[in-house]
């Protein structure tokens, strides 16, 4: 029928381009809306269909001041962004859905993304393989599947290998700021399966990370459902400290906003200090918003943004259109008129000083000037979020070892991994150039990095390599050991080459707290390497500095960074480049060349990819011998009828977990251990350990991923009392691998639940952290609290997220985890409903269902979102 908001259609001066103009509502509330909420409003107006998006939703968004934190509203983004790690299971699911609907007589060609989808292949290199051609050959099956997707599915744009990593390309190539489709223009917006999707908000494009399950729903036409958020305004004032980099500003803002308690809110930046921040600075800041639990950190388009776009591939016509449209709908910010500013909190940029973050959590900031003292206190403290509890007599231990025929010594605090990696910083030329210039000055001063330190440079895209080359600093980084190893996620997700054997042995011999320093945003204990216990997040130049120093136990202000072969002491201040030096090179040699080179690389393509053959069929021809791509079992026994929810009777607890169980614990992304259930499966397929690859690379194989669920060596299961991927098979009392226990439970038809503490499912978004438990037979997770995105994934897979009542926990209820649990589910299941749990020990307690709305209940009743969508098509 007729669009309910046709009366809002307007045209730009050229008369050729139409748009929905919310100002024609003639409602004074629009001028008071934060700009990020105006983007939500425009999308709701444009996509209002009376089904997914209703007129009531539009009015709720317009009434934001009264409806924030109250109304559930839909958000249909302009596009979806997938990377290969999380994109492959999404595309495998769609291919499997084609199989499922075909069996019911439905045309499989109808299964296509409705929302435009970009799939970036270059994301998951194995850094031990420096030969890119070998890497491509090893992943041939996955690449063939991606190429089939590019041909078989409509509305899917596959960016081939050797162009760049997903978050980098989103900034450099895919983002349009203003989109055009069918004669209409509208704001660009995006949801992505990459945790760094939020950096796009630095360009004035609203976007955030979602799980693979939610992304599939958006691809198939369903909007994201969210509670209309509060928007916290951050007014920036003052001038940036000359030694402070973007990461220092990020960590300072992170601390401020974490203390402000802005979980689940939008943050919008404004104020006179905005002119101090370049667009790359803004994207770096926006990238870290998950660390202070904000949904987005939004930087509206302003004169700084427009100046940046003039140096990119935007044509003059595009820039004129962009500026005219954004001003017409009041999505352009000018900071000259303070009457436009909301009255919110203020952050003084002058207070930002260099920091690192660690040794175990990103929220634990340490001023660089206090690093030596802080590390010493970590050695003294009891084992916990910061402590290692090393006895006084062992704190001065020195362990000699041989490397390359020369003797070295390791101590507590010795740096053994130094990685400038693709996430967080590489989108920011100024930060990377600072690292390069520091390397240049250090080499010229005669400083070196000890050869046993595992140094690496994994840029976000070839563009980073290009501008490091153009500016002349790449050879100096290489001389210090920071050579380019690939374009994608590396050290951050455990994709790092192993330490030299003598180094590992020395660490173990002395029980040393060895250190990794990386320029990423994730560094959970054991994630980089299982023998490296202390890991610090730092800006790229500080990664280089700590690599040269060889230790984190150093005061850069008082102690030399290193000593030359002539015995001259060189301090950090002697080789640190000024902000003016960096900005001059960035302006003269970097920005415009980035986008020219990117287009050339995209047009040239990758020879291996171009020559790769793939099937031409509408339905994917699954290879039963493949260990990378398998049709998952999510659609087994799919039928048109919806069954009422089945109560969970006499279930056992598969695991009894504590607080802050991360998605890394639930579904690791790194290497596959040789003694794991996944390794046994791959060995049965006649693969050698060298061919195992990583869990991330095998996310298209449900057999591997199911066996990899709860396979983390750091998993703390209270049923066994020590870390490791083990559990107790309660009927027999035997301690088994988690998957072996599951096989016994499934053989006996016993349903499973999981008991957990606070913040279950924190960390990176991973769909297999919900898909894996679903295929293991987990029916419910009972926890004190959940990370919201992971909770949504559980719902999306048909697993019930159940929360203990406030003040209650497994401990307060005196549960041992070995009881049988019965949970009665009523036929009229509803959001936020109270349920009763009965145990075989006679205890009874109540839990709350964490279904946010009726759509969540519908997903659960259908056995998950995927089955809901497939059944809708039937």
C-alpha cells in the first residue's frame, strides 16, 4: 500500500534525488534529538511497512526524551558487514537454509539477503605462514565457498583476499556516509559481525557490532530490535598533550565513561575540542566503545569530516550531495553555535597522558610513568585480575638461555611478544606513523630489539603498508623485527607464531611472568600464548618502545630505553617524534595516497582468487570429505507447525562456572590443541596437526566447532576445580572432555543446562558461543547476569537465558551442580516471566526469563531465529 510517510518526501535542489525529510513533521522535538537518534528516526520513517516497522515506532523515536530506556524500537540498517571468521558460518547457514526449503518445494533461489551485505575475505591469516600463496592454498575450500556465495546470492558483495581486513576496508572503501538506492538518498548505517564495527561512528556513520545470528536476521530483512537508548553527550575541551597518542585519549575517555556508568547507551561527542581530533583519531576512539560498554561512540559529520573526505576517493559531486543532504535533515554539526550543544559531561583533553592497559584486563589502566612500580605490585598481589603472587625470593630470578648461538637472560617482566596488530590502531595513520618515526630514530641512534622477541606487524590493510612505505619508515620497523606478516586478525585472536622453544623452556623453568605488548583491544590471560601471563595493550609506538627495552619493568623517564654498542644511553624522549612531525607527514604523503592505492588494489584483484573455480549451482554441492565446510544440522526435522515449548526435565549441569566467563572460554578462536576433541575428529579425517589450522578458520564446519565448544585451557569448571576443557559426567562420576561427556548425555537422552555467575558471555561477539552449546544439547543457561549480546545469541539459538533473582546465586542457594534440574515452561511463555526450578535435592528456586519482547519468545518457541526464518518461508 501507500507509504504512510509519503508526505515527508522532499527533493534536493537538482530535483533528481528524493529523500524523507523528518523536518516536514513540523515537530519541535526533532531539533532537540541527538544526531544519532535522528539517524534511527530517518531509518524508521523510510522503512515503515506496518509490520516490522510501525508508525508507533516512528512516534516513539520522535518522543525520545520520554521514551528512552522504555520503548523497544526497530532499526533497519543500510547494510551488513561480514568478515570471514564470522561471515562463513552466516553464509553456510544461508546455504543450508536453501537445502531446507528445497526439501519442502520452495525455490531455493528465494533465499537471499534482503539487506545489502559486504563479505570481506582478508581477515584470518596464520602468522607462522609468511608465504601468502601457501595461506591461500591452505584455505582453498573456504575461498571456493566464498566465491560461490559471490555468484549464487543476490545482494552479496565479496571483497577478495589481498585487499584488506574488514574494519579497515569499512573505513577506506565501503562507507558512503550517504547512500543512494532507487532514487532515494539516506544516511549510511551498518551492523557488522566484526567487533571493531563501531569505529565507523568516527565518520558520522551509525553502526555497531552484532553476532552472526543477528546479522543473518538483518540480512534476511528483519530490523535490529533495541531499547531506545539514552544518549550521553561528551563535550571535549582543551588541547592534546604533545606525547599523548589517540590510544591515550581513548583510554582516558574509557576510564571517564566507565565511571559514568554508560552501559548500553549511545555516546555523542561535541565541543570545541572536536577540532583537535582528526577523523582517524575519532575512529580510534569510537573503536574502543565496547570497553566502556557503550553501544556506539558517535562523532557527527562536521567540517573536519568533510576535509577528510576531500582527501579520499569522494568526488566533488558526491561531497556536494553529502553536505547538502546532511544539512537539509540537520545531521551536520557546527560547533560555532553553542546553542546546539546538549548539556552533558565534559572531558578535558589536556588531562590525557600516555597509558597502557593490563596485565589481564583492558579496563586496568596504568600510566606509563608508573609502569615499573605497578608491575612490581602485580608480582606481589594474590592471583586475581592483576596479581600473580610471586614469592619475594623468586622475584629477582634470572634464567639464562641460548638463542641463535648467543646467551640471553629472561626475568619477570621480560617482553617476549611485541605485536602491532590490525585491530584498534592501524586505521589511524598518525599513530602508526609515530611508531614508524620512533623506529627510524631508534635505528639511527643505534638501538636494536633482541632477536628472541616475537615481533610482528599485521596491518589492517595493504593501505597501512603503503603509507608506511610512502613515508619511508617501513624499512626501520623491519630492522627492529616488525615485518609485515599479513592483513588481518593475528596476535589478538591467538594467531601468532610459537615462541622459540628455548624461550618457552626458560619461562617455564623460572616460572616467570613473561609479557606480551600489543596494540589491540583484547588481551585476556593466555590468549596470546599460554606461557605468556602478562599482556599489555599499548599504542603502536609504545609497543616498539617496550620491544626495544625488552622489559615492561622500566621507568622511561628515569631509565634509558637502550644502550648503543658504543655504550651511549638513549632515552625514550630522545627518539619520540613530535606531534607536528607526524601531522606534517600525514598531510603531505599519506591520506590521499591511501585511497588511490586502495582502488588500484581492488581493481587489480588477487590472481589466486581470480583463477579459483567454484560451483555454478543454486544449491551448494556439499563435499562430504570437506573438513572446512559442512551443512549444519540446525534445520533437522524442520516442519511448518510450531510446537509449544517443552519443559526441561531432570537435566544435568554440563558445567558449573563462575563469574566473567567469556566467549573465548565458550568458543575459542585460536589454534586447535593436539589433544582436544576437535583434533581427534580432524585426525580421524586423516589430517596432520600441521593441517589443523584454527577454530576461526573452521567455523564453517559444525563438527569441529561443536567439539571446540568449551575447549579453552583457561575454562574454570567448578565441578572439577581446576582450569581446562573438562567436566564431570555426573551419572558415572568420571572426569571427561566436555564433548565426551556430552556424547554420553545425548546417548542417554539427558537434557543439559549450564550454571554460571555474573557477566556470562562477556568479550567478543561469537555466534558459535551460542551455536556450539545448542548442538551440545544445552537447553538453558542459569546465571546471575549475562552480557547482552551473548544473551541475544542464546535466544537466537533457542537456548533459554534464565537469571537468578536479585541477591541470589548458585552459592547462596547452596547448589553443588550435581543435582538434577526440572524447569517447567508454560505454553503461554512471555517476556520477563518468572519460572520455577526444582532440583533432585529438594531445593526449589525461581528464575526470570530474559526474553526482552514477544519476538524473542517467538524465536525460542521456533527453536531459534534460523528455524523461525526458514519456517516463515515455508
